[in-house]
C-alpha cells in the first residue's frame, strides 16, 4: 500500500516522499517582483517536501498583478531565483516554478494598463493593490493575433525558470486566472477558435502546455487545475466534461504531473458543494496525479491508499510547518498558520515558524 513516505519518480527526479508543498503566494519579493534573501531562507527551510511548487510567479508585466509577488521575466529575477533554487538544492530539496498570468485579476494600478482576458468581463470583488483593495476593472479580450506573443511570454519565463535552476515548471491554469478564464464558459464568450465548444476552450491550455514541453521537456512540465466550482467568479456550466477533456488532452501531451485543487463543502480556503472531478480525471489521466485542499495526514494517507492520488500537496500546513514531513512521521503537533501574515512583508509569519526537528 502506498504511503506519504514512499518515494516517487518524477521524470529525472526522485522525490523522497509524497508530501508536497502547494504553491503559496506570500508577497515577500520587491516591488519590482525580484526575489529577496527572505525568500531564499523560506524555501530552504521547506526543502524536506517531496517537491516544492513555488509561489505563483509572473511571466510578464502584463500578467503580474499581485503586490510584491515574484516574477520571471527579467535577468534580475533569474539571478535572485537562482539563490533560492541553489539553497533548496543544497538543503536536499527539489523545486518547480509556478508560471502565472493573472488575466482579468491584474489591476491597472499596478502597471497602468487594462488587464487582458478571454472576453470583456470583470472579476467580482476587489484586487489587492499597493494602494489597498480596489474594485476590479473590465478586461480587454486578447486578440487572436496576440496569442502567439502570449505563448512566447510563457516560453521565455520557462527558459528563465530553467536558467534560474528550477527543476521544472507548473503552468498555473487554476483559480480563475488567465488560462482558467479561457477554459470556462462563464468567462470565455469568444466566437473564434479559442471559444465555444470544449475543444476550443481547452486550446490555449493545450498550446501553452505544448510550448512549455517543447521548451523544458514533458518530464519537467506540470499543470494545476481547479475543476470543481467557482474560482474568483470563473465557472463552467459543464465542469465535469470540461475538465475531464482537459485532463485527457494533458495525458496525451505526457506532462509529468497534474495537480488538482478541489475544496469540499466545508473547505477552509474556498468551498464548493460540487463534487470533485478528480475521480473522473483519475480514469483519463494516467500520469502522476496530485490532490490538494484541506488535506491532513490521515486524509492524505487514505487518498494514497485508495489509489486516488500519487501525492498530496499541502498549502497552509507547509506554510506554518517548515518540517511537515518530519512532523507527520513523528506524529508531532502542527503549528497553526497566522492569516494576518500570509501576504505581509517581512520575516514575521514567514521564516519564523519553528521546526520541531531543529
Ligand atoms: C496564502 C495563500 C497563498 C496562495 N497562493 C497560491 C498560489 O500562488 N498559487 C496557487 O495555485 N494557489 C495558491 N493558493 C492556494 C493553495 O495552493 C491551496 O490550494 C490552498 O491553500 C488549499 O490547500 P491547503 O488546505 O493545504 O492549504 C494559496 C493559498 C494561500 C492560503
């Protein structure tokens, strides 16, 4: 029976366990989106994860809209991320970069331009900006002749990720950001080859994933989806069919793993009363499947034992417990995360959570 402590092969890597760190935006880079020394320490502290998936990292100015989030479009970004990956590797770890274009979630106050999306839609609620919370603005639909340039931005960020020493890349296609805005019919009203039927709405996901594979290899390309229910106002009328088709397409491309974020009705970071699509996806996606959202040790073990997943991604538990695998193994009580410091600047609530193994 598979357990969380069993190693797992991931392309050229061997992950020593199946307790992975989920991507977590923490807002500790500079205003120019350059990683800081604090980030070097934070990621190195968490190197005992089977795999670290980095915080969402902007592929371009256009796609980057979170204050103090990391970026991967400039040489300064590459140089500082290199310190992060070196420190993780020196501590015995492995790390993928999560590649992020936020689409309509980018507020113009950050870079002075109207956000882009599949269609002219506006996200509900308000954006985190340097001037506090501000209502989202309507996005401009990407013209079809801009898509090659967009794919080029993903490719150049992926090249930069490899130059910076990351072991691979994860395309962020979840949580209501740009790729998700194209996937779902609630936000994609296009009438061209990227809108309408499911095979058209999964086209951008396919083309970007293929471009990443061509750039870094299928062995180093992963994808994250969030199939069940609304994410930042992005939703679909036939989620099971859409995401099963997307997963079958990703299976055919041969990506190294697929991660699914699917909260339940009692979720503590997003909720959904729609059933998870993971059981259907498991049938069509034969590669490594990683599940996330509200997993604890027992639920994680049970999912692996039942054959529902190959690894579990832990978000807030890794945020607050740098030595999560050791704590799980020894049955040591976990630190609770402090929501006030999720996105605050500075060391507090970032590198100050104590390790039991220290
Ligand atoms: C502070 C914080 C930041 C997050 N940032 C990201 C992110 O950058 N990319 C992403 O895909 N998900 C992000 N998420 C979602 C988490 O990866 C994960 O799906 C969520 O925390 C549920 O998992 P958990 O119950 O193990 O914490 C974030 C969640 C939190 C709490």
